[in-house]
C-alpha cells in the first residue's frame, strides 16, 4: 500500500460493536476474529464474510464498509477522511 493510505487515519477496534466507514485495511494488533464485515465490490449476496480468524500481525486489504469483531483488537485504516 502507498504511504498516502496510512495518512488517511485509522480506527482502533476492540469491542463487538459494528464500526462503519470507508476502510481499506484491517490489521490485527492481537489475535482477532472478525464476526462480520461488508466488502464493497463483490456481487450481491456475497459481500459479507463471517467468523474470519486473523492472527496477530496479519492484515486483510479490501474496501470495507462495516467491521464487527467477535474478539481481539484491530486497526481499521481509513480509505478517506470523509
């Protein structure tokens, strides 16, 4: 990813509430389980995934509009400041 992406800010997520926004990377600070996330750009009916394990230090890139954790701590990097 370009340095500019990381200049857009981030959201620290460590609870089980839904977090919405325009995110481009989910990085695990501690082992986490993504309860659900909506991914932009996939065909209708398949734009969410559930119960995805993410080991500490791992990340997933994509266009995420919603992220909910079951456990753990992640940083969700914003794709824009808006």
